[in-house]
C-alpha cells in the first residue's frame, strides 16, 4: 500500500491510498457490504453507478457463511463478488460487542456462538488474520476488545491492555506470514481503544502506533457516548497517530459526524446507516433528512434533492419514491440506497475539494448553513 498526504486545511487532510486493486482518495466513506454485498445493490451499482473505490466486508459474517475457505476456493472476495476495487475487512471484534449475549472476550480471544445455528467458535488474533488471508482483502483489521460506554475504569483498562497484547501478536504473525509469501499484497491496521478517557486513549494510541502497522483506526466510539464526547476524543487521539499513515474512524456516522471528524484529521469512515436508513424511508439531502413515507410527498414532483445528480434523482420524483415505499416495492430499496450512498460519496468528494483548495472551514460553514437556513 502506498499513502500520500496531498493537502491539508487546518487539521483536515486530503490523501491518496493506493492498493493493488484501486486508488482511494480521502476523505473516503466506505459502503458496508457485510456478507460481500451492499444491501439492495450489486457490484455494477457499486463500480459503475457509484464508482466506489473501496467497500467493507465483515470477517465474522463471511467466516460463518459461506465460510472463508469457500471464499478462498472461489478466488477470494474480489473474484467471488466480482468487485474489482479494494476491500477492507473488519476483524469480528465489533460483532462480539454487538452480539454480547452470545459472545465473551477472554485473555486469548473471543468466544462466541453463531447467530445462525448456535455453534461454538473462538476467534484469536491469529485466526482472524488467517480468515482475512482467505478472504483476500486489501486492508484487514486486527482483533480488538471493544466495550460499550459508559464502562468502568477497570473494564476500559482491561480492554486497552488486551487490545495492545493482541495487536503485538497480530503484527508479529502477519509479518511472519508475509515472509512466508502469504498476504504479501495485503495490509493491516490496528484499532485504538480507551473509551472517552484521554489518559486511556493516549496510552492505547502510543502503544499501538509504535508497532509496524500500515494504518490505524479509532474504535470504540459511537457506542453510547454523546457526540461532543466523540469529537473531543477523536481530536485528542489523532495527535498521537502518525501523519504518514491512514486514520480510520470506525462505525461513524451521520453527515455531521463525518464533517466534524474530517476537520479533526480523520481520513476513512464506514457505517451501515446509509442503506439501513434508506430501507426505512429516511433519505439524506444537502438540506437535511426527509422521511419519504410522509403523506406530504404523495404529489411531490421534485427530485429527492434538487442539487443531487445520482441515478435516482435524475430519473424519479419524490412522489414515485413515496409510492414505491408505501407499496413495499423492492425497487424502492435499490433506488433509495443508491441515493443515500451517492449523497455520502459526493459529500466526501466536496470535502476533499475544499481541503485541496484550503477552504475546509468555509465548506463546513456552508454545510451547516444549508441545514439551518
């Protein structure tokens, strides 16, 4: 992987990440394809209509179904899904958190039961890397210990100590495998933990960023804390992260979250909200959100967003989208998902342009002005 900082505007960064499969310009939002598919969309939509350069797949879910060995037999994620650009795969740590009723972290890894059939499984730092080797992703994430907030000081301390220990095991194992010729075109990111406690974040970031990872993520946010707590935690943590490597904020979030955290120096984002909200009737626009299920849209001839040039907005009215939603027509899910993802990708492109011209603060003011005319 090659990484270059192209421009800055304050702390905001416009960067270029080059993998063997694509060139990714940041800030970047990565659509989430949990089981190797972005819900309601196919890879033609992703590659041609949305022109994405990177999407995210889920290690936990791909391991359970269809199985990472099956994916490897089918040529890895790129051949199996036909998506030619970059994949990032997470490690399963978040699934252990979100499925906490059927999982339990231990000192050596995470025990869990399959949400599909109840079978028992155990993820170690090494096993998670082996799975991602089979998946063939361009960027893999290490196993980390994520905790919900609020949490006790003792639990957060245990989390960062465990995450650092697993990170040390992970990078040693990953580099050893590369020397053996396995995963030579793959890259690996560590995940900083520590809740919203600056002392813990400092310790986690300092310990992890001293290791030979290709990039670093901030994890354990957007899990119950206030937005302002998230923003201040990111601002504090970024100062301990390398300037010459990618910075990834995991599982975040709203358009406002992205704009605020780009300003604080974050390069990469992901979140399932885009397509999930689309399926539930919430559509993102330059002036805020609308809920297309509302009766007010029944005879509305306008596009979802007059400033949007996505496939959906160029062809269909709010009235038609309202009709499709009310009828539970499957076509609605695709058209709404295309719009929401296009909105986010366009937002990232506009943010990049503002950074390249050193006008990010003006971009941010205009972004909020449209929402509060």
